[in-house]
């Protein structure tokens, strides 16, 4: 008798573990975490760049102030040679310049006019630009600033009615007054006091204010 054994089918349940599909809520939480993480990284980069790179915070949309550029014209100089100066000039003579802007000193002689009365010394100086521009200067020095102020007032009154007047300053200190008087023939007269010295310059109306401002006394 043949022994035939038939394998009996398994009757026990076989556990089948299937991968559980994540729910939509889990996906939402994961996406939210990823977005938050990305934002943190971007914010960190912005903060680091802002501190390391000066000017990063400056908005490109905000127009930056344009620096002011001041163009200064060169100071004019004479095209003609000034006269030779004497070695025995007084200190006041030496203080009278050989050139003022485009004007060069052409002559320098002791003043004999009554305007110089009471002055310790007075000089007539002629300046020229080599063309039609000429400036005549009368310069005097007095013993005191009060005497000089009296002379300056008399010279101004003799020139006419001033259309501009003001203080003459050395630094912040007021050392006298100036006055600009219109004259005939397109000219102007400028009278100014600097301490014990008084100057009167007569020349082209369009240059006399600059001439006075550039005169070293």
C-alpha cells in the first residue's frame, strides 16, 4: 500500500504588510515645514548680506543724491609784464601789488593830490591789462585808523553817491568800509579802508568789484 501524502493547504492566515499611504494632512504638514525652512534660509541670507555688504539695504528705487559740482573759473593773470620795482620802496609801497587779476602795475609815483593831505604817504599806481583796460589807484596811509576813516569818507563823497557799501573784513574782524560809486564813461570808483590804509580805484565798471576783492590791502 502506497503511502501518499498530500500536503495540506496552510490554514493559518499569512500577514501581508502593505505600505500605508500617507494622508493629505501629512502632505500639507510636510509642505508647510519645507516652505518655512526655505523662508528661514532666505531670511538668514538677507540678514548676513545686509551686514556684510554695505549699501545692500539701500533701495535701488530710491534716487541717490547727486553730488554738487562747483566749477571755478581760473583766476585771470596779466598778459603784460609789470614794471620793475625799486629796491628802496617803503613798506607801504611794497604792499601795493605788482599785479591784480589781469592787470599789471605800469607806474608808481608819489601822489601830489590834495586828497593825500594828512597822510604819512600816498601813491598813484596805474594798472593795465595790455589793452583798453586800465585802473588808476590812489593809496594812502595815515597814522591812525580814525584818520583813515575820515579820509575814506571824504574820498567817497568826492567820487559821488555810492550804490553799494559794506564792511571790509580781515577774517571776522571789521577793519573799515568800502563803497562803489558809478562813474561816467562806463567806469566805477571803489573806495575802501583797511585799518590805517585807504585805497581808491577807478576803472571799468564790470571789473572794479573783482579788482577791489582781489587787491591784497
